[in-house]
C-alpha cells in the first residue's frame, strides 16, 4: 500500500529517543496507537537488538535510523547484518557516494534473502535538518544553495537504486516534483504550530509537510515530551484529518 493511502496516524513515525529499554517501554505503553517507531543511535547503541525484539513482539513497524556513513565494504556489511532484523526502514548518508549506496542496497537484499524476511527500504539522508544554509556554505564549504544540494543528494540515492530519502519539509516540493511519486520521502523536523522548534532549522507543520509531498512524518518531542503524549498524538492526527 502506498503511504498516501494510509491513515494519517500510520504516516506519523515517533522516535524512541531515550537511553534505556525501560524508558522506551514506558513510551510504547503510553502510546499504543502509534504503529511506527524510530530507533536511533542512542537507544540502539545502549540496548542493541533488545528494543527491536520488543517492537516486533508488539507487531510495530520499525524505522532503524542509524545513518550509515562509511566505505562501501563497511556499509555493505552493516546493511547485510541489519537486514536480518526485519525492520521496515533503514538510513544511510548519501554522501557515502554512489558505490557505497549501491553496495549497501545489494547487501540489504542479500541479507534479507538469507534471513528469509522482506528487505528494509533503504533511504538516504540528504542533509541533517539541524543544518542551515549558512552552515552548509561556511562550515561545509558547499557552494550550492541548500535546496539544490538536498536535491542532488536525493537524485544520487535514486540513481543508486534506493527507495527514498530523508529531507526537511522545506525541500519537499522540489524533491517530490523532480524524483516522482514513487520515491519515498521521510521528513523529520516536523513541528505542530503549538510546539517549540528546538534544534530544527528547517521545519514545517505536519499538515504543511503532507501537503508538500511527504510520505512519512517523524514527530518526536512535541509528542514524547508533552505532559500528555497520547493527547498530543491525537491532537496532531485530528489536525491532519481536518486538513486532508
């Protein structure tokens, strides 16, 4: 099923940005209506596959956001190993280069076949949403405008056979228009109008992000740090239902 045919609640990915399995389980118990959870570096490094097993037991979808970035042989080995976990989405940096991206995609297929499970969809990080145009130019010394750079990174991923890319909501219209409807676009840095933006430099509201072409929205702190996470999640879903 295409993401756009899913309910709005199924298009929201909530990060388990906590350091222990115990804290993660509290969030899972608090938000049973969330169907897709993101496991990032902090929790995976702290707990290994334990949290993945917990999510699989609860029949949840898993976005394993480890942002691989290394030489081709190394990312291929990492993807081959990750394929056995039965996760749904896996991330790698576009800046690893086309050879590494292609090797990672091929290894993912090999690992999934060996494990007897569907391969995760490999999606590329275009540019972290904490980066601003100024940081891109003055810190990374990249002469392209930020939207053009994000597009080039997405096109590199698409040409390398990846399923999609991670981008900020503000680059969505350009990427969707250029990469087409079949290319998966996952957007972090999404903040409701009533939430603080935090360290996200290129943010939009959930409704604006979906309208701009996002397939999935990653929404963390506005939900997980709210005094009533379940109410915050419900409020976002209701706002999206009204806008859709």
